């Protein structure tokens, strides 16, 4: 149900992240419903005129304290379950990135995304690097490493369909990765308020079949692609 409300997931690790979203939604949703039902029930049941005196309880006896301790323990158990699920997703996305087949340098600046690819020499950082504005081309089914840099303030690289969101911090080089599982065009947004033009800091990631990507790259190297 929750996954149906989210943008379509098109990365290898997105399912794990959606599972954490779903777990949190149901745990929090369950307690929300229980709390609201009790709130309405108590408000009606103990309304003025029905009960003469309230009891002042300090929770000194274990039986009284149990009203607080048992719910606290139940919440803690659910909390630990969310932690465990969250850690599995975190380890998958952040701790052991797979070997990358393509590396792209992403430079954020007010208010654009620049994507830099290796040029003819096949290495990033050379004089023949190719840079594109707001358009990231990647092949489907390949592990892509993005190296994030900022020229000015803090931005955040967000591709909702990839379940990938990573802050981009000036002075730091932050690495993220993804493996897209479906061809298509997906929005890139900046999700850190970064100035007046923040709302317009959009790009697109174009996931292409291997042959389409190879053709685009050949055109780019020949100077024809945009
Ligand atoms: Cu920004």
C-alpha cells in the first residue's frame, strides 16, 4: 500500500528502502489509530457527571507503574525492529558499495547540476573531460558512482525514483552510487534550500539501454551530443 504511494522505484537498493518506509508507516499508523480510539473513548466514558472523583496515582506500586512501563517496552521493541531494518538498508547503500562501472563527477552550484564524464582518455580529471548541464546519462543495469562536489553552498542530490538523497557539501567530496533497473527519464531535484533559485535547481537522469548509452557517448565524444 505504501509503495503504491511512492514514485516508482527503479534502483537495485530501492526495495530495501521502501521496506523501511512501509515498516515505519504501519508501526506508527497502528499506534496512531490505537491512541486516537482511546482518546475518544476516554473523553466520552469519563465525561463530566459520569465519574465523581479522579484518582491521584504516583505509580509507586509496580501494578501502577506497569501502565507506563509495559507500553514503553512495547514501543522500544518496535523501535529496535525499525533500527534493524534501517541498518540493513544503510549497510547496503552506504557501507559496501559495489565496484563501479562508470564514474561521473557531479558539481552542484546555485542553481544547476553539472555532470562531468571522462573524455577520450577514459579518466576523470583530464583536460578533455565532458561536462553537461542538468542532464545525466547512464546505462541501465550498471553500477554508477557519482562523486558529489559543491561550488558554493550546501545542496542535496535527490533522485526520488532512485531512493537516493545525499547532501552535497562545499569542501567535501562525497561518493554515492546506484544501479538503475529500468530505462526512462527521472527527475533530479535539489532537496536542500540553497538560495532564491532553489526551486529551479532541477535536472534529469536519463537511463538508457547499453546501446543507446554507447551511441550517446560516441556522439558526445565527437562533440555532437548535448
Ligand atoms: Cu541546491
